[in-house]
C-alpha cells in the first residue's frame, strides 16, 4: 500500500537534495579553482615546447596582438588563429613567427603550431592537440608527415599521390585530416606574411 508523502516530508526531501547539490557544487568549484592554474601552466608549457620544436634556433617567443587583419585571414579560410608569436634570436632581433591555429579535419580541434622564418618559409610544424582517429588521422603527428611541410611556402596543396614541390601527400585514409593540418599551415603562412612584412597593421 503506497503512502502519500505529506508536505513536511516533501520539504524535507527537497532540503536534503538542495544541501547535497550545494555541497557537490562547492566541491567542484574548489577542485576547479585548484586545478585550473595547473592546467593553464601545462598548456603554456606545451605551446613553448611545440614552438621550440618548429623553431629550435629561437631564443625566445614574444606573443603579439591578433589584429583584425590577421583574424580575418583565419576566418576567410575556415580556421582560427589562437595565438601568434614573434620568434627572437639571442640579440632580440626578429627571426620569424610561430602561429598557433585551430582547424578541423575528420573531427574538430586540430591545434597546430607552424614556424615561419623571415623568408616566409615553413621551418617546422607540430601538433599540439587533436581528436583525429587513432591509426588514421592521428598519424598527422608522425614526423614523416609533419616534415613534408619543411621549407615550403604559401600556398601548400594536398595530393593523394606524386606530390610536387609545394604539395603534401595525404595520409592514406585520412585526407580530411591532411587537409585540416594543411589549412592551418597555410593560414599561418599568410598571418606570418602580415606580421613579418607588414607589421600586423
């Protein structure tokens, strides 16, 4: 036989649920406050490591403002520039740029850093993070694929076979990923052109 809950019992249950929810919310906020700085620190370290990979001769990387012109380059090409850095030599002189882009392949969120020297040539490409399929698109992080971009200039194309001088051979079974990475590199080359030759104005 079911008993109907009276108003007092309903209020009691509601109060208990409210207290549990409040405590859990507080705990989540506490954990987030404690871990957020560490997560941000690790992200910055990953960016620095990636930039040293693509421009090992640089002494430091100075973050620069993303102007509307630079942001438009990414928008026009269906991607995003999250950060841009001027690479400095030991004397503090500009020697190139490192551009961090976010594009889509088979999945969204291919975060790539591209190093570009003063001659607007790619010095290296590194993948900071991505959600591509293991064994297929995830192979974009392999050195054999990434090294194809070295010494190339804008505009780089993707082909499935017989790559020319400024072409990238697509990863077998992962053409979308190959196009996504290449899109990021081309965006970076255009942005570096603005930063290094036009001052970003």
